């Protein structure tokens, strides 16, 4: 095999960062990866001293790597972390990742709360999918967001850390453009409200490509199980993800350019939003903050109950 | 050369860049990591028929 040398230290390279025109050895890659994580937290002032951070921990590679990085950051910055795992009830999928979430929290000495869909919503995702033909992600996304927010607030968290990576962010931006949803673009990654019921979310991996998270996990020997959600095939996101990966292969830096365009566009959109009448309510059924009189979660539960 | 993909093993005489092998096997280089003779390597490295290759799919939906 041909040996390629690290662009920084001349050891044998393990990684090719096409977008940065760099080859890195394992050691230089780990430093580069961790530095970008810290820089992103600083760039967006994501965590302040003595805050309490709820980590949305699915047990997949993104959230597990983020948990490890946040645990390490606590040595430099005094703040508190605990984790919340949502069990949607997906057979042959979620049990494995919950096991990983529990194992990693135990290893790092971090408290974990497991919240079960069925206990709060009344249905698990498998049952919902037997009732409806629509995309699982739209049901799951609404319920998961609701539960994370609710239980983070109950635990007095200041922020919720979400493991969304660069690929997730670029996909969401493109999906919102393709669906003509400028308001969703304006409020993505930064809420419009400062309602006390709403816990702000931070995304420390938003500048990190998804594949690099797997590389980091491998190099740091963080044991991850690579699995696909059985409902992911049917989603619009999967279609956009494939297109975006094709573009990145042909035109490296596509994803980071989409993120940077979005951050620039968002400033202008938010100025425009101030002129729009965006009113926030508290849901008449559950009391959570909502953009309508009845929140999406309660609307969806009513719909499910009315289905045979 | 033996190429391992999950539990599947394929024999091959491939000579060329890892990125070309990834494409030939219908993967995206954005979704997989490649270990050559047990070590993680950049996808633009050239391999030959004496190398043992492991392709690990790490990017999925959901």
C-alpha cells in the first residue's frame, strides 16, 4: 500500500480532509477535531460557566461522541451535565442504542434519564406506524422535541445539547429551502422566543462532518454500534442526504458552504422576522410553548386517538 | 486481496486508489471508513492485491 504522510507532522496519515486539502495522522486528527469542537462552543457562546446542560443522548455515534467531549470540557470549564435518552419504542433498534447510552454514562459518571414515548404520549413509534402511512420522522421529531424540552425543564437545565452534525444541519437547511419554509430557516439553531417554558438548544458539532465523528470514535476507541433506524428509508431527509453526499464527493466543501450561507442568510431573515407578527402561545391542553393555540404534539395525539 | 464488508468477504485483484474501490462497490466515500491491513488510511491512498481491506459503513439514516 502507498504511504501518505501527515501534512502537519510527517507521520503516516490516517485521514484525508478533502475540504481542507490536508492529510492528517491519528494524533493530529484528534487534536484538530477537539479544537474545532471547542471553537464552535466559543463561537456561538454555547455554554457558560455553572450552567446545567441536558445532553440529548440517543446512543448513536454523534451524541455519544458529544457526551465524551463535553465530559472532557468540564475539566476546563465548570458546568454540570446530565443526559436524557428518549425511548421511542422501535423494535430491534432502540434497545441497542439505549444499552450504549447507559454504558457510556456509567463510564463517564453522568446521570441518565430514560423517557419512554408510550408512558408520555400513549403510543410507541411502532404502534404509530401501524396506524398511519405518513413519515415516521415527522411524528417522532415532534414527540422527541417535546419530551426533551419538558424533561430538561423539569431538571432545571439551562440548555439542551443536541448532537446534530454538519451533515444534519446542511440537510435541514436544504430541506427547508426545498419546502419553501423561510420561517423555519430563520428560527433553526436559534429560537425566536425567550419563553421560560422553552429550553434553548445548542449544537456543538454543527461544524463537524458526520464521517469525522465516526473516525474520532474509532481512534478514541469509543464503542459504537452502526445501525440504521428502520424507518429512515422512507424519509425526505434520506433523499437529501444522498444528494448532498454526491455533491460533497464531487465538490468538496459543499456542506460547510451551505452552513456558512445559512448563517449569513439567517441574520437577514431574522431582521425580517421582527416585522412579522410571530406570536407564541401556551398550549391549551398541555401548557407547553407553541406557535398555535394547541401544540403540534397535542394535535398529533388527538389525531392518533381518532384513528381506528 | 480480501475485502471485508460487515460479515461479507469478497476476493479481488483490485489495484488502484481506495476511493475508486469504494465507488466500484457502490458506496459513497462520505459514508464509509476503510482500514487497510488493520489500519485506518486516507481514501486517496493506492492499494494493491496483497492488501487486506475492511470497509465499515458508519453513516446511516435515523
